[in-house]
C-alpha cells in the first residue's frame, strides 16, 4: 500500500495529520507493507524568506483578525498538537518561504532519507523555532539527518536544483483538485483531506486493504436455460430423450 502525502512545512495541521496517521499505522497489522511518500505543496509560494512579523501578526493580517484573536487561534491549534504529543512554540515561530526546504527534501530523497528529513524539518519549525528559509539552518538540519552538511549547502546554493520536482508535485496536486493540505492519497485511488482523527485514518487503511486484497466473488448470471448445459464431477448434463 502506498500513501502519498502532500504537505507544507509551514502548515501546523500537516504535522498533526502526519502524527495521527503514524498513530493509526501503529495499530494497523499490515503497517510493514505501507510505503509513505512525501509530496511538496506550498501554502504561500510568494511568501518572503524573511518576514518582519511574528506568526501571530502574520495570521492577523492574513485573516483580518486582531493579534489577540490570532493568538487564541494558535492556542487552539497548539492544544490539538499536544494531544498527539507535539509541542508548538508559536510565540517564537519564524514565518518564512518553504521552497528551499521542499527542494532539500527532494535532495534527501535521492539518499533515501526524505522521511527522516521531513520529520526533522517539521520539528525544527514548530518546536525549535528555527528559520527554515536560512540555508545555513537547513544545512544544519540536513547534517542532523545524516546528510553531509557541505553537500547540502552546495545543493541549496543552486536555486534551480530539483526545483522542477517541487513544482511537479504541486502541479499534480492542482490536477487532482487539491486546495489545502495535508492531503493523503492511498494507492492513487483514495483521498483523505485534512488532519483527520486517528480512527478515521485507521478505518481508511483497513477499508483499502480489504478492498485491495479481498478475493473477488463472481455473481452468477447464467440463468436456467438448458443451452447452458455443462459437465462437472465426471458427468455431463444430457438432453432428455424424446
């Protein structure tokens, strides 16, 4: 079973949704046969790398609410995060452009380390309040994942490197009609939108597994016409003698 996950490192519900899916997988008996693939999605591709606002002020401007109301909104999200064992430090969080973080994830994929890097990038942004738009910071995180720091820094310096892969993921999402993240696609047939409860993910996993692995049962459409005579168990249907 393959699960593709479209997400952004600036999206708190992407981190929450990731953790809820992981909790569902812990309860799923076939979890060893599930492959996770992370896909790029930018909530705001035009976001500057350095923004002279904190996260509360940014949300205040974005949604047209007061800073105090933005703080209350973030507190609510932080509460949901804590319920799955995550700590969100909104007061120190650094808003930034995530394009290079997505490029670095594709670079990590070439080394089969993208899943580890994705977790570390989310943790760095939401818990450690590190600047994901800063190449030095990204190189540090890459090194913590097991990637050579100088190699990561050299890769990031080329702004075109693996940019096509990021845009390609976003184009696929657009073609599928994805308008928000996280968005999960199972076996390229089933979609789950948003940070659904753990039970919803588990139910979906079980349903897809059953549908994909059940033995098909044929429906008999033969009817009772004698023209459909057949042989079985060493004998054949014979026509009545006239």
